C-alpha cells in the first residue's frame, strides 16, 4: 500500500524533523519520478525544479539510482513504465487543474492510484492527491475551482496557507468542505490508517480555523 506525503514548499531545504521522516519513509531508492504540472510546455521550469528537489534529497543523503522527469517529451509508454517502476513519485507544484487533466490524458491517474510506493504531492500535486481537489485564488490559482482529484487520500488541502493573509475565501469553502491548511515547511503523512502532521498545519471547518500541532 502506498504512503502519501502532502506538502506545500520548502524554501531552504528539508528541515531536520522533515528529513528524518523522509529517510524513514523512503526505504527503496532505485527509481525516482518527477511528474510535471504542465506536460506540453514550461520544460525549462520543469527541469529547474526537478534538479532543485533532487539536490535537496541529496543534501539529506537520499540518493536514487535512476531519476526521471515526466512530461510531454516522453512517449506515453515511457511515462507509464517509469511511473509504475518508481519507488518515489513526486507530483510537482504549478497549475493544479492542468496537472489533473494531463494525468488523465496520459493515463497516469490510475497508475498513481494503484501505486505501492511513496507518493509525494507538493502544492498542486498535494491538491490533486485528494478525493476532492480545491483550488483557491488565495493559493495562486486564476479562478476558484472544485473538482474530483485522484482520490488517493480522503482529505483536501490548501497549500501555502498563512493566517496573516485574507482567509475569507477558504473559510467560505470550509462551510461545505473540511480543508487542511498547509503552511510552507510543513507536511502531512498518510501511511495506511495513520496520519501524522509536521510543521504548522491548520484544520479549517465550518468557518473556523484550528491549529493541529502546536
């Protein structure tokens, strides 16, 4: 059964607590796949983040034998084979709805749902791991949208959450949806029936905000 990590952003590398958790979770290190948010453009940006996060892993002594970026420069069969064989699949940040459409278009959605490795969703990737994906203007999307995500986890997240900014949009959405506010430098780990919180994370429900791990 897969282990899921939902996160927001790490501006200065993985902190000590996060590093220890990642080392414990990522036992198999044969193959790493970095899945872009846009498959048919922004190749330079995809490559930049791909190498950036690989360097962060190397900085905490997590090294992979084979590493691949997944976007439209590969054939359909290549994409599918690489994601299937990868021990760690990283769903990149960026445009959440666009990423979801590409996952469907290239038939990676079902592969990810049935994967048994470590699946890491950052920002847009974390949004898309949920059963219900919620994209807000306050988290950087052009328009607000709510749609069916991958359904790998039964939670919805708001990446880059900050109490200092206007929370009215997310508070209104929380009247209908339970949402977890993921601050940068934080992550949620779901391993079988266990859920663990690292860093600043807030539970947003029925128009109220609760700190979970302070």
